[in-house]
């Protein structure tokens, strides 16, 4: 587990996430680690649900979920979970 310490007054950059569905093997790691961010879609693949993002990767994820995001990315066996400092196009 990766933890980014927060120093009082320090600003963390926003993070954005999405799941590359063509790489997703539906192992459930991201959904188990960060259920407020990831969920299965109608096709059975994981995707981003946070803030109604619909797996577009354009919604900034709340700072308190950052550790879960990093753990989900690290726990994905196919590297389908992507994180970015900027919104995906």
C-alpha cells in the first residue's frame, strides 16, 4: 500500500482515473479496493462511477480516496486501471 503523507497546508494534485476495458479481466480488485470509485458496468467490466464519470476519466477524484486509487492501480493484474494528473480526453 502506498501512502502519500499530507502535510498541513500542502496541496495535492487532483487525480483522474479510468479503466481500459479491453484490458479488464473482471478480477474485482479495483472494485474491492475502491468501491466508491469503481463498479461493474452493464457489460460486466469495471469502470469509474465516481461523480457520474461513466469511465470517461474527467471527474477529479476526492483527495481522501487517493490512497484507494493508488492501491487499485497497483492491484490491477492487467494494468487496466489508469491514473492521471490531468483529465483523460
